[in-house]
C-alpha cells in the first residue's frame, strides 16, 4: 500500500491538475470495458475546451469503491475527482457510474480526508448505450464539473 501511495504522489512533479480521473472496476469490470472509452475522451475534450486542466494520467484502482477516489483526491490535493466505477451487476446490462467530488470548502481549503461525506459527491449513474447514453453522460459530467467550479461545491451543494 505504501508503494502505491508513493507512486500516486510522484505522478505530477511540477504542475498539479485541477481535475483527476480515477477508474475502478468496482463490482463490474465489464461495465468499464463497454462504456469508459465512449465517455472519457469526450469528457476530457469538453473540460479542456472549458479551460480546466485535467490530469494526463488516469489512476486505475482494482476492486476500488467510491472512497478510493476520495483517497486519491487527498493524495494529490486536486480540486475535483471524477471516479468511474463499474456498477453492481444484475440489471441485465453492464452500467457504469461517475462519482464527481469537489474537494475544497468555500474558503478554498482542502476537505479531502477519511471523513469525506458521500453527500459531497454527485453521481451520474446508469451509463450504457441502452440506458444513459455515453455521449449524454459525457456532456452531463462536463457540465457538472463546470458547475462545481462555479459554486465551489458538489453533491448537496449543487442542489
């Protein structure tokens, strides 16, 4: 575990991104295989077009859950984590979710840590060509991240 922490901290030597992508297979690696390549490039394009520096390196975590993304946010102290996770199988299709978390308080101080509340996270769920279409999800994710920077919050703060 300590080796993984050291590797994450060494990813960016000079310029830290504002947005970091985390990818976890969660409970359904097939969901990522089917959907991620249809969503992530468009999210990157839209965020770059909006002027946000999104990390060049995606962090992949095997068997990761939502809190794993919070830990990456803490290690890199980025403003936003976009965490793609394979959803629980059983719906008949392999759906993916994106969990979006803004890691600063209103004063701009980091709030990443082991006590991050799930209510601080915004979820885009059911991403699949037979559910929430990948191109729709990409636009929704980018729009939500833009809004997070505007209001300096995510989750219930976006309500």
